[in-house]
C-alpha cells in the first residue's frame, strides 16, 4: 500500500501529465497574421525609367523600376496589399502627351498609360492626389475608367454636374472601402481580415485648380472627414484601417487645423487609424530628414505610435508598412508595427541600381513612350545661350528669366485699355533647382537646356507644371511683402562667425516658392531675419530683407514711398495667383485669367522671338542680387548644387560672385557644395 505522501506525488504527476496532454491535443494555438502594405505615391506619370528631357534611360526613377521593388518586397512575405497615394496623372512629358491628345480630341483614346502599367501589378486601391485635377474633371473621369482597381477619396464633395447620378453634397468619389482580404496565419490556416482604406486630398485643390473646380466641388478638411468616416468603417467591421492621405507630415504645433494642407501628423492622433501611407511633399519618411519630429520613432517608422511611410517621388522609393495582428477575444488587434521606404537606387552602393526595370511595364506603355518621344521632339525655336538652373538660387538665372519674359509678353498682349498704363511685372520661380534636397534623385533635378535648337521637351523642362496664365494687380507694399516671403528661401547669415553657414533654407521653404519678380530691381540682405515663414505667415514684423526695391520708367525712378503707393500688374500662374499665400495673391487681386498654360505661353514666346530675331535671348538681366556683407570676419557661406562636369563648367563661366567648389566635402544626397563670397563686390 502506498503511503499518503507517495500517493500525493503520483496523483500530482498524473494530473500534470493529463493537463499537458489536454493542452497539446485540444487547445488552438494563438493565431497571428503578418500583413505587409506596399505604397507608391507621387509617380507623376513617370511610368518609364526614362528622362525625356535628356532623352535617355534613368535608373533613379520610374514605375518600371518600382514594380521590380514591389515584386521583391511582396515575395518576402505571405500576405501583402498594394496601394497608390495619387499625383499619378500629371508631371512628366508622358502625362502632357496624353493630356494634349485629350485637349485636341476630347478623348484619351483608350486606357491611360499609367493604368496600363498599374493594372499589371494588382493594386487594391488608389487615392486621388491634387494633381489629378490639373486637366479637369472630364479628363479625370475618363482616365479613372481605365483602372482595374477602385479609387477612394473622403473629402471632395460634389456641388454641380455630379458624376453618376450623385447629388449636391454627396462625396464625389467613394469615401472609403473595406477589402475582405484572405490571408494565411502563423498556423498555416486561412483567415479573412477586413482592411479599410480611406483617402484624402489637400483642401487647397479649390485654389490650385480653381479654373477646373470652381462651382463644381467643395472640400472638407482632412481630419474633419476622417473623424466622420472612420467610426463608420469600424461599425462596418474594419479590422485594420489604412489612411492614405495625399498630404505631408505637417506640424505638431497646430495639428488640428481643419484646412491644413499637410495633415498626416494630425491624422496620427485620430482614433482607429492603424497605418498611414502618405505622400504629396516628395520626401521620404522615415528618414533623417525628420530627425527631431515630436513623437516620431524613425527606427520603427511611427508617428504617435502609428505606422507611417512616405515613399519620395517619381517611383524612387517604395513605401512598406508591416503590421502584426493577433486574434484577441474574437477580434484582430495590431500588436506590432514598423514602416520603412525601400529605394530603387543607391549611389553609395557597390551596384547603385538596386533593381532592374520590369519588362512588362515597359512593354505595357511602349506605344505611349514612342508617342511621348515624338511629342517632346517637336521644334519650337532656337536659343542664343544655355539655360541651366545650377545657380538659380544664388543669382539671377536664364532658366527663370525666359519664363518671366514670356509671361510679361503674354499678359501685355491681352491687357484691356484700362490696364495698359500699369507696369507689367512677372513672378517666376525655379521649379527644378535640386528638388527638396531630400533624396539622391534630387541632385539631378535641374533644368538643362543648352543653346541652339529648342523643342517642346525643352519648354517642358523650363516649365514643369501645367499651370495656366493669371495676372494680378498689386501695390508696391504688397510687391515688397511678396518678395519678403520669397526671401525666406535663405537662412540668416551671421556676419561675425567663421563657422560654416549654409545659405539655402531647404527645410521650411520650397524652391518653387522662391519667386523672382522681374521688371523691378532689388537686393536681399541675408544677414537680417526673415519677415515671413515658408507659408508667408509673419514671424518678425520688423524684419526687412528686401533692400533698394526700385522700378524705373524711362527717366522716372520709383522707390520708397513712391513705389509703395504705385500699382503694378504681376504675371503669374493659377497656383500662385489663387493660393492667397503671398501678399497680393488671392481671388480679390486677380484681374486676368487666360486659357493658355504658362508652358504654352513660353513655347509661343520662343517661336515668336525666333521668327523675328532668328533666336530667343534668355540671358538673365540680373535684376536681383544679395546685399554685400561688410565684415572683417572670414565667412564660410555654403550652398548646394549639382555635382557634374556640365555644372562645373557652367558655374565657372557664369558666376557673378566668387564661387569655390569644395572638393573636401561630400553631401549625403550627392550634391556638390560650393562656397559663395558675399563680402566681395561684383
């Protein structure tokens, strides 16, 4: 007979074995699902890995290359979905070629090449970007019909001439959708996860594309529409919600401005969002560019704990979000998340071309590729001198000058009698001047139009966007403040330090907002603080960077108070004119809207000048300069530009102030670094 102690041990062991056996035989292991979300954004019709301005293949851009990265990243996982964030249909000569056919024949003539390519890749959903509206709603409607995947947008509402029987106040597009995605869990079993997608576009489309949208649509704020629809998505059973805002990061300081253009940070605070695949500002997130962003984890790729990714532009990166989900109490819960951007090209790698072109994409758009080549090679005239933008941020520049000359000529030709006695000026900015200094591809983003025969591709290189001609009437006071905001392009220089100082403000001012106003002369004093920030909001009302602003009419010179009270007409574009950002802009100041695009006006000007003079002269008139700094300190002022032999040669031949290339320094994105001497007189 067993004693009581031995019996107790035997019973305990037996129970333990039985319990273990019961767990192994009857319980179900916890179900885990790993889901990868892949994102393209801001392709801007760069379907081919091809530079139509240089007429050669370019391995740093193009959906043809991104497609290979998509397939590589998808092959690493069991479960994935693919989304596009928008700004797809405009931005390259191929986009212009398709739009020109539509303008001429009122039809695209079949499936848009963007969708011929994308339909081969298995997208789950696409979002509408602001540039989708550039060619009008009829063009957009026909283009979208060619997509084999659905489109979403939650904040554009119909006002008139609604699509598909929709009424005033209805969402113009499907605001969100929920995909029932069959996935394989960690146990090898099939599961169904309901993935909700919701898209947004900046409310500013009403300003940027006023001529296409006025009276036809209205727009809700991004966060406002998110807070409306996300509870509905949850109520309909969405397990995971992916926000796809065509919107930049924004700022933590005011993250709930209902009309904010860049609202991703604000969206990360909206309850219910699990991942944000964003775009619009052409940067890469996560990256060192966003070092110091409040509550951002650049290692994990999160903002306020929400997985977030932005994949650059033109297909140079692919956005990747990885979510780990666990079944808890009958519901899928995200228990971990990471995000990153995968480039297609790395200049520092042993083999810079990280992926080859996808042959299926090239084949899909072969016909349109050849049509684009024919389109951009149409002759339009001849230029007397090179038009390169390597120096456009540090001195007056021929690539901006010729646009100004063309805009002034176009507006003067269309002035009514009551306006003909008002001086016509022009506001033009460099559209290709190093991009945003945030990716390696930006180092190639410069206008390069050599002297000699000019074709339409050169006009497209000089004027990147399909803006339309608009003119405004302003006073000298508004003119000066317009320039004061433009001068935010430069960091403040301390005249009393020998420490290195970088001149160009890449962080808070876009180069396309560096307006040069031709028809007046002025200087910029970079030792002074800036009056406005990058959004033209006053930061120092007493600051004064614009010096010696002068208008000369024959022998009459207007400056000071005489200039301040004088009226001027400024030739510009619809983006600037209706934006209301700069002083003197907004609907109240507009006096002329022309149907011509600025690029068409430029091409017409080149042709007209060539017919009359044998060639067009784009030489810069040097109407602006920096104030010479009076100091005994040896200053070390630096700026970035392209690192190439052609840039070296142009800079050597055309520098107005002493410039010196630094061979001892390297730039993380591949730019050359130059010193500029602002203490020396010209």
